[in-house]
C-alpha cells in the first residue's frame, strides 16, 4: 500500500511538472516598411496586444517590425498606431525585438530554429526556446507573390519556410504549431508543400493565385489601417471566448467575412477542429468573453467595404488624397506626379 502511495505521489508530481513546463510562444512579423504599408505593422501591433492581454509573457513573444510609423513625419498622432477607424492605440508596450535592417528572412529562420548563436548581437537576441510540450503561434503579414513573401530586404521562399518548420518538428521544438499568413498569393506558401503529419495548422488570407486585401482607409492618416483577413481574425479573437472556439471555427468566421479573397486552410486539418484558439493565443486557463455588440459588428462590416486589392493600395491612397487636397498646391503636384508614374 505504501509503495502504491509513493507511486501515486510520484506520478502526480511528474504530471504537475509537465503541466508547468508547457508554455505558449509566438513570433509576429510585419515584413514591410513605409507609410503606404502602415497596415502591416498595425496588424502586428494588434496581434501583440491580443496575446499580451491573454497572458502570454513578453519573454515568449518575439516581434519583428520595421518600426518607422510611430514617429513618422506623416503620423498626425505621434507615438500612436491604430488598426481600426477611431481605434485605440495598439503600439504601446509592443516589444522592439527586431527592427529596421534586422527584419530579414535569415533572422526570421534563425529565430524559428532557436539559433541563439546566430542572433547574438542582433536586436534583442530573442529566439524561440520552445520545447516538445509547447504550442507555437506564428503570424506574418506583408506583400507576397507565388511561392514567396517579402521582407523589407529580401524574400522568404515557400520551400525555405517549409524546410524550416519541418526541421523544427524533427528538433521537437513544439507540440503543435499554428501559422497565419496575410499576403497576396499566400496560399502558395503551403499548397502542396506543407505536410499534414507534423502537427501544424495554417490559414492564409488568399489562395495561391489571388490578391489579399487592405481595408479601413483613414482620411486623417491618409493610409489603410488594416488588412481584411487580419482584422477579421483579430476582431474575432478580441470578442469571442476563444477557449471555447476551435481554430476551425475561427477559420470559418474569417473565411465568411473576408469576402474579397478565398481564405484557405492547410496542414493538419484535424488539429484545427480539435484544438481551441486559446491554446495558441492565450496562456490563461479561463477567458471572459467580451460583450459582442451587434451594431458594432454591423458597422465593422460596412467599414470593411472599402477593401482594395493589395496591388491597388498605393493607387487608391493617391487618388483619395488628391480628392481632398487644395488646388494648385505643391502636394497636389507631387501626388499627380506619383500617380502618373504608377499609371505609366
């Protein structure tokens, strides 16, 4: 009897150690820079606020963003970035792990592989230190093309991304992983490439051959505040009780509301149906659902009607600015010159 009791206590302690050791990790990447691309960094800042609010410590969240918006000369609200019309600031508190020229495909891969030596002396030096009991969430937003996504300098090819995450699996760097990608032709990063037996579930803003969309044009800032797929999944995470919402349910909601492109899912689709969003976007055991405001939902749906294909964003911004500018001004001449260059 005494031996059985000792075995029970030992099992309980081991179970406790296992539960304690499990952790959530996240890598958030905005691959662009410049005021015209405001939305990508705003998306990443918003994603950070969701994870931070849900208890994932900053030590486990790695942020890559150029960081040229908060103090940008075109920013009418210095130090503030928003991701929704009249929205709250999402910039405050965001870690500055890797900024400016440190936002590269090479650094991204080394971060994912937990290569501390390669990242020594670069940015914060933080890398994924996740293990076989941990869940990993990766969110990337920027421009893309068939088989690649862009960084401020260089591109990340689909093969390199998939080779990296396959290596992460062989190195036992995660228990399960979820990847969300916002980019044109983003489906091509996974289609016929991502394995379905390495515990990874991914969704993308578009299929392998179409544009993703920007939305929420802001007259005051003269740029788009968000990307359609991204703001939809994040606004869902903001209000849903994500400890009771499966990844697949979030995918369906995002797919329905992202009505300009075809949101896709890849990898282990069973994982998407059997695991909740909170397992990747929260470290808290219990979450309180925000009070859903259906009038607010309706307003958001109307606001998102201004969505434009990514490749038309610069043209749309210039046209909108020209419509609200004084005649015979130097700024108008500059905008008309830019418009002419885009159209020729």
